[in-house]
């Protein structure tokens, strides 16, 4: 038998295939499994106008919006752990890719997709005094040193993000608008245009004091001023919102832009970048970075610490406040 020769070409092919099947691993299933390295505890949940989850590690707090759980879905998607909806106190595992977080699929199929609305430092590090500088380039006395304490996304024109770590207020975050208490509405508002006509649902673009609201119709069109048909609840201007409180979702696709939150020795700045992450010297600005900034009425100019005018970047100021006080939005 040992001297038998395989005369048939077909027999040779079968033998070669058998050898290769033993020598080489199967290519099926070789795609590496996703690694869900983030392991965090759910602090709070908001289920109005979307499912929002505030989750925390030892060092960071995330605010996540459930965006997609299956290929075809109706209504507001709700993310799950195992086979049950996420609850306060649950431990969730996810991976981060750009502006998105991905959780394991509920069953065989696609991953659960969540938009990262904010990421914040849970503990703000002490801002060390600036090193002494001699007069000359980079010694502008108007410069301030600041620490990046938060980053995220908001709907363009909204002028607010659902920061959870707000030195300005530890009080209950949601209240009803009144003449004395302006709030940023937490959801689209049904209102009657002041010029008359049928009620419309508008996406607010600024705070309301209860009498009128200014916003863009969720079905599209020019901004309008209208009288709400019911009491408007929302986040007090300058207060800390509950998870998801500052995110306004309408039927039309919102335009999301990146924002930064920077704390200096005595102020907190909220800055708007663009549809792309906030950058400085071709590097994405990260939580905990120490930067130098100077400001004018509407803009902040960021550079490295110590400052370098060659890499200075300009960003729009959405609001600025003294630490522990109510922030004031900048004029348009």
C-alpha cells in the first residue's frame, strides 16, 4: 500500500484538500469578537422622548441615548441588558467608537447603538497656578488656564447640554417655567403661533419664561414664536439637568455639533465646535487636558498650555458663568 500511486487527478485533489483541512484552521468565525471594555453602573434613566442612561465609572460619567437596537424598529428604541430593559443600578458593558457607544446585541443580530451625549470628569482636578512667564510672545495677561471637564454633543441652536456635574446647582433639575423662572424645555412643545393658526409642535431654540416659546417646527420651516398650550417643564437656566433633560428630539433629523466644557479658576465656559470633534494642533481635545484660553464677547481662543499662538483655535461661546452661579448665554 505504501508504494501505491494515485493515478487519478481527482484523487490527488481530494488528498490535498484533506491535508489542508488538517493543517490550516477554519476561516469561518475568524472575525474577532467585539470587546466591551467599558464597564459602568447605571445612575439614572430618563424615558421621556427617548431612552437616556446616565452611567458612571470611577472617573467618568456618560450620558447615553439609545439609538438603535435592531434593523427595523418602531417607536423610541430601548436598550437592554440580557433580555430586560436597562434599570438603575445595572452594570452595563459597552465599547466606544467616536460619538457612539455599542452594547452587546440582545439576541443574535446587530449591536445596540447609543449616542454619547456627554462625557464628564467625575472629580475635577485642581488647577495648578500658571508657571511664571516673561514679557513677550505667549504672555498675554488676558489668558486664562482651564481644564476640560466635559465634552459631548448637542442639537445646533439649543445652547445647552445635559451636564450632570454642575457646580451651579444641586437642586431638583426640572421645574415649570414661570415669569420668574426661565427654563430650557426638555422636549418639543405644542404651541399656537402668536400670528394665529393651528397648534404646531416646535423644537425650542432658547429658554422660555412660560408665556411664549421660540423654536423651529419639527416638520420643518422658519423659526416662530408661539404660546404653549400647556405648562412647559424643563431645566432651569443654569441648573443641572437629569439624564437626557437637555436633549430635544423632534421628528426631523437634528444637526448635532460637538461641545466642550472648560473650567478656569473662577468660570465655566461652554464652547461649540462643529460636526467634528474639537481639535487643537491636529489633536482631539480630551477630558482632563489643561489649556490656555482668551475670550472676547462671543468667542474663545484655545491654545496649549503654555500658550502657542501658532496653534490657536477659535470656538463659539455658548455660555459662561462664575463657578457656583447661573450661566448666561451669549447673544447671537
